[in-house]
C-alpha cells in the first residue's frame, strides 16, 4: 500500500514539473508571437497609432469576426 502512495506522490511531482515547463514554453512562445506581430504592425505603419486605439480596433475586430470586420472596413 505504501508503494502506491509513493507512486501517486511521484506522479504529482512529475506533473507539477511538466506544468511548470509548459508554462515556461508558453511564455517563450507568446514572446515570439508578440515579436512577429510587432513586425507586422511596423510593416503596416501602425506604430503611429495610440496603443489604446489599436487595442480597441483589434478587440472590436475579434468580436465582429475578422472577415466581417474586413468586409465592413472595405465597404466604408
């Protein structure tokens, strides 16, 4: 019986280590994605926009759906 408790404890320790590693990988990937997106913004000339307005534009576009937002902007 003591063996199964040790196994469960070891599994929990491994799981926590894996979770921490996944969090570290996610952080690194998010930073890489942010760098990629910042390059796109610079290519588009968006560096002149106020960050709050850019955030609002992106949130609104995501709420509408990207295709719907593009269609609305194209017809405006």
